[in-house]
């Protein structure tokens, strides 16, 4: 029996996470939501922390970089995937140079999401990244 994969969606506004949540639900990945970095930190410290974190680029109390820093704070093998509303090459390069695992832009397909999930869930934060 496969272990359940849990994902934390960190976003204040629904866009771009609505489609992502739909895809994750179809893949039977359990999701929860945090609206702020503070809520994300509480979820990470909870009894059943996620293995994957999908974060919007900007939140009310921080950015994707803060979420990535929280994920790396003495926590085992968490993968952070930055979800941007648009293609942003400078942001993409910043993400690749950080401890984040991947950078995606909706529209998401099940295949792309699976590829990201399989590549990110099984490796430590900051290891080899896949190119878009």
C-alpha cells in the first residue's frame, strides 16, 4: 500500500491554485491550505506535515522565498514548488537558484503535475531540479 502524499497549498487568492487543487485531487493527493506564511509554518509543525508545498509567489506576510525558508528549517525532505500566475523568467531563475524544487505556471495538466510530484516528492529540497 502506498503512503498517502499530502500537499500544502499556500495562497491567499484562489487563482492560480483552483486548477492545481483539482489536479491534485484527481491524483489522490491529500491537500490542505494555508493563506499566510504563519499558517504554513503552523501546518509544517503539525502532527501530519505535508511532503509537498505548492506556494504562490506573493502572500500577505511574505513570498515564496519565506515559505521555502520555513520548509528548510530543520524539516525532513520537503519539496517546495512555486506556482506563478505567468511566465516570469527572472523569477524562474531566482527559484532555480534557491532551495525550491520546481517552478510551474498554470494551465496544469495531470502529466505535468505528476512529473513535478514524482520528481519532487522523492528527493530532498535543493537537489537536482527538472527544467521546464
